[in-house]
């Protein structure tokens, strides 16, 4: 299969049973893709597939053939520099243990790229597919709103 991962073309032979999550973690060492439940319930394995959120534990890697996949590693060319969305999460304390954070950050990217202004209730609805066991969500909502504001000011 050939897939574009974080902007790079990747060609690999994979077993038809390999999940996209396992492919990204095991074959490409993209360990920001976290496996929590492996049943699609927690959303921590969320990646962007052609720009849209998907649970990578529920997809087979071969389904990505000819498509584009983004993980949180794609956000900054320099690992020493945070992307504005990551800055917003840090500043708003939108993370604690960090397990759901890569998925939340990618979901935030998808949400704010629509350009729609969302209420806090709408943000809560938009992120509801990703479980967070630590934060209580308010700081994540604040981080999404902060990231949206940064984007509106041209910082994303």
C-alpha cells in the first residue's frame, strides 16, 4: 500500500489484518497514536484521515491506501517548537496525563479549520468522541476556543 503520512509518501507491504493504529505505531514509530480500548470507544487513537477524524483502531491499514493520514507529529516541523494548537493546550492547561491529548489536538485542528465560531456547548459536542479521564473537559474547551482565536488572528 502507498499512503501519505504527515506529508510523506510511505509504501509498505502490510498484512490485511493490521489496523491503521498498529501500522502507525509499529511500522512508522508514530507513538502519539494511543491505544486505549481498541474498540473505538475512547477515541484516543484518533488521527486525521483525508482531513477528517477517524479512530485508527477501527480501520485497517490497507484502507488508507491512496489516502492522507495525519498524526500529531505533523503539526510542527521542529519538535522543539509547539504548534499554536499545542500552545493553546499548554497555556489553558488542557492536558494532565496527556493520554488523550494527541487525539484532542487533532480533533481541534479539524474543528477550527471549518472557520465556524462555536459556543462552549458546541465545542463539548465536537470533542465528545474522545474520552478524557483527567481534566473535566473545561480546560480542553478553553484550549479549543483559544486555538480558534489564534487561527482567526492568523496564527495557525
